[in-house]
């Protein structure tokens, strides 16, 4: 088995899309790390559906629209974002590059893009926030919004500690992820890569043998989060609280009733339950049920500026980008992530111009084309 190529010092020629970074990234990562990043659960039906859902939708341009004053800016949870795009939480980024999340957040800072830092990041949340501030000072720009993605720990005291650390480090929101507490673990981390935020905390692991308990009746299942845990997290912080993993409209309605400030419609990149629909396909029902009371974000399969426009047309306020940030990071580090973000932003602006939508708020369902049956 050949060793992975080191990250390139510059953006390679011929990179014109996010797919180009994906095609090159496998050569720059260890085979087991690449498989972990790319895999979906089961037969990969949901993983594939995340892309197919975007391909099914068609866009309907409008002509002769006044585009003067156009921009991609978005007011989200009290902060102006340069575009309806954030880097979503992706664990263990040192699997792709020695500087991992530090390189990613520096690129995000250079491009004015918010980043959601995973509980399972391979640098601590404090180190990542410091890297963002250092890059902002060096570049003479503002620090973009940093949010902390929380996986609840078995002991609430450890979860409370993570929230307090995020607040102290300057994170501006907490994103509680509830759809992946029970899923298969398929990767043994190599030396030097670990969940840096959880050092010193007990970590729950579950194995099953023939004739014994498999899942139900085990500590893993018994500690899975419930609605009372959401209420507890809400009581622990005054920061905006997002709930990630919503796929059913009644769950979104209940979450809002419990004080959530935004919802993230997500099937966890097809990594937790095969046979689920795409987030894009359930977005209209959730948007209708929640009635604009809170912002809706979504992830899963976003690879083009046209994908972003389709998500916004169906009711999303913003999208989150997962695997593509790691593809670019593996190929060309900080420069690759920055280039990837620039390409996606450029595609979005071109799409908006063709649709006759000078601002993200102008992108509505009437820009989608439904073929006659």
C-alpha cells in the first residue's frame, strides 16, 4: 500500500470545481482515513440520495432584473455572514492535514466564512479560536462567526464544561447534534490524532459479541439524548442554540417550543441510517411547519453554487459544507480550503445573477421549475 502524498504547497492546475478536489484528495490521505471520510452507512442509498436530490431540481431564470446593489450577505442569529454558507462540523481534520482545523479556520477567516467546530476536533476549541483571531489580525479582517458543535457526553458535568469553554473562547452559538449518538465506529485513529476537546474525559464505547446484548440495554443506548437533554442544554447557555439532525417536521416544531433558535436539517451526510430521504427533500415540509419562526440550515450533498440556490429556494437560510472542506484541506491545506470557498461563492453569485436574484432573500420557490407530469 502506497503512502499518501503530502499536501501540495500551492493549488494544483486544473482545479475548477469541488469535485476536482474530491478526485485528487484520495491520493493525499491514508486509505482507512479516506474510507472513513467518504463512507455512508448501509448500502449508501442515503449518501447517494443527497446528491440525486439536487440533480432532480431545475432552476428557472428570470430576465432583465436590476442587479445593482446585489450581494450575498446574510443576517443570521444576529451576525452578518458574507454568504449563506458555513463550514460544518467535521471531526478529526488532522487525518487530512497536519494543521487540521487550524488551517481550515484560517482559510475560513480569510474568506469571511463562519465555521462550526466539532466536539471531536483534533485541536482544542481554544486553539482553533486563537488561530482564527491570529489570522484575522494578520489579514486586517474581522473574525468570522465561530460556532461550537456539541455532542452530549454521558456525564452532564463534562457537557457543561464544554459549553463553558466554548463561551469563554468566544464562540457565538452552540449547535447540539442529536442524530449520531448511536452509529457504527469504523476507524481506529492513528497516533497523534485524537478528540482534543475530550482529553481527560471518559469516553463511552460499545462492543457486542454473539449471545450478548447488541445495543438495547447497553450504556450506549441508555445514554442517548432525549428531549429533557435538549431542555438542559438550553438552560446551560444564553448563546443561540441550534439543533442539528432534524428530519421530521413535528420534531422541528417541538424543538422551537423548547427554545431552540435555529434548526439544522440533516441526515448526517448519510452516515447514520440508510434509507433516509435527503435533507433537501424534507426541507419544504419543515419550512411549512415552522413558518419562518427560526432560521433553517441544511447540509448534505452541497457541491455547487446552484445547490446552494436550490436549498435557499426551498426555505433554507444557509447551507453547511462538510466533506468538501476536508477534500480541499488534504490536497492543498489552507490555500485549498480558501480556493474551494472562493469557487463556491463565485458559483453562487453567477447563479443568483442568472436567476435575477440580487440577494439571497430574493431566491424563492418561484425560481424552481417543475416539469409537467
